[in-house]
């Protein structure tokens, strides 16, 4: 057996066009959202949305907690990617 590691580094520019995208998780947290998501800072919200929308290609309006917002409330622009792969053993 040969074992490798691989890591991906992705860079997205993220623009928030509707401040409610952030405030519903940071400022005006309801009980449902507080239980479902552990997001308490704007950076955590952007990281969550970037992973789901930018990396995985999900639409904002298809994510629980943001389904009532327009898909263009946030925009993601992929800037660059680089990957590291290395052999661990074998």
C-alpha cells in the first residue's frame, strides 16, 4: 500500500450584497438557527457560505437558513487554486 496526503487551497473573493446574509446569524439569531449552525462571527458565516456555494456549487436559496434570500445576495469569484500532494509511506 502507498499512502499519500493531498491538500487543496482555494481563494475566492466574496461580496455580500445583502447584509441580512450575515446579520441573521450574528445579530438577529433565532432559536432554530442557533441550534442548527455554530456561526457567531461574520468570518464564520462567510466561510460556511463559501464552502457550500463557492466550492460545492450550491445555490444560496437552497441552503437551510438562507432559502428566503435571492441567490445574488452573495457572489463568489474563484481567484486561484493550488494543490499539495505528497507521499507519506510505501
